[in-house]
C-alpha cells in the first residue's frame, strides 16, 4: 500500500508539473461544416509548427500545447470560441480566425480581455483597423482586389467582366476593391450580383451573366460555392474564363468542380513552388508527415504559430507583453522570416506581402506563367 501510495504521489506530482510546464496557443477556424477542408489545413499546419517548436525545446523551456476552437465558419459560433479562449488564462495567443466575419465577430471578446488574435487568412480591410489586439500575416482585400483587376486585364486579356460575390465580409470587401480598380483601369464591369452561403442553384445569375458576354467572371467568395458556380457554368456551355481570390485556393475546389476548374485563375499568399530554403524545407517536412504537399492555409498557419511562439518567448506569460512583442515586429529587420516570407506589421497590425498568380492546370494549382508586381 505504501508503495502504491508513493507511485500515486509521484504520478500526481508529475502531472501537475507537466501542466505548469505547458504553454497554450489557441487555433480557431472551421474544423467542421462546409469549410472543413480548410480546417484540416489549419490543424496540419499548426501541428507541424508545434512539433518543430517542441523538438527545439519548446517556448522558454515549456512545451507548446495547441487548443482548437471550431467556429464552423459562423460568426455566432466564433463568439463562443472567443469566449472559451478568453476565459482560459493559459491560452496566451490565438491563431485565427479564418473567415473575416468570424475574426471580426470574436474581436470584441479578445479586445475586452486583452488577448492577441492573429489571423492567417482574414483579408477584409477593416479587420485590423478596429482593434489593437488583432494582427494578420497576409495582405488586405483592397490590395488583393486591385491586383485581381489587373490580372483580369493584363494576364487574362479581359475587356468585360461580371462579378459574383459572397455577401459576407470577405466576399464584399474583395468585390468592392476589385470593382473600384476595374473601373479605374478601364475594365467594363457589366454586372455585379450577390449570393449567400445557402445558395445552391446559381443558374439565373449565370444565364444573366452569359447574356452580357463577359470575357471573365470574377467569383469573390470561398472555394465550395465557387466550385459549384464553375461546374454549373460549364454545364451550360458558358465559355467565360473564371477568376477568384485566395478564398478559392483549396484542393476541394478541384475535387468538386473536376474538369470544370481547368483554367481558373486566382491569387494566393503562398505558392507551393516557392523556392526559399525555408519554404523548401517546410514542403519536405509536411510531405514526410502527411504524405502530400501543403496547401496555402497550412503554410499560413504554420508561420502564424511560429511567429506567435516568438512573441510569447519575448513577452512571457503576460498577454499584454505578448501584444507588445507582436507590435514591435514592425520592420523587415524585426519581422518574422518564415515559409511565406517576412511578416512585419504596420501601426494597425496589417502586413504587406506579395500575392502569387496561379492557375488550375491538369488538376493542380500551379504558378501562372505571368506574375504581376
């Protein structure tokens, strides 16, 4: 009995010591629901980063533990996830959310308690402007939208375009900047129409677009709806080229749309063909662990976890000091040099990074032969 009692005491002491030697980072995104494929990328990228961090000794000698929050790509659920993380004092930083509407929905809670929200994907222009606690490691929609308008004209040779946008924060913000720039450079914007996440049949709008005879149809939304739009368009014999932003960058788009996705052009914050030493090493490590190439969002989250860990190393377990450490990464020299390039922030927590132009060719996303600067 004395021996068993001693074993129990040792086991309990070890468990308590381990808990004290753990640092938590929250990872928020659509782990289930109609954007689950994106959630899978978020998880795999975060998992690979945590593994690398822990193999290298953790954060200030403590093991990094990831805590996942499933917002289902729904703003109301994002608020629930934000409360969960905010009320856990061991969560020192949140990597997320994915959708702009979810990042904005959780923002009030993160601001209230003082917890860094570091989005690897939300591009709506207002995301960082409204909060001192929100940062992101990719471009804004006003930058991406302007670039996409130029892609339509300079890469795809368009003279007339139609615009189909998801009526949420991401889809609307990207649409607005695209349309504004298109008109500035002389593109004829023939028609602009909205859809919602619940839309299944896009026939009426596609028929109206086809009557306008556009060279390009720009889809401002997420991959699953875009896949249905492209598939339905091709089944109707519509020949217009399709263009989209980074929300379309998911293997599920090609899986759902199949051959209809061929020739679709999009912009992305990360290309699998990136040739920096860190990008090449990341691709190999991801392949070794998961047996496939990483997607854009796996790379974005990998860098976000790595950069968040660096801020925690500098700020310790004080959430306010962690925010200060993030804010101090405000030049190329003080920024985080990762697989997606160097991330550093302006006064709002925004970062300026380039976008790659890609095309679906032979069932894969590959770099377009023409890139814009």
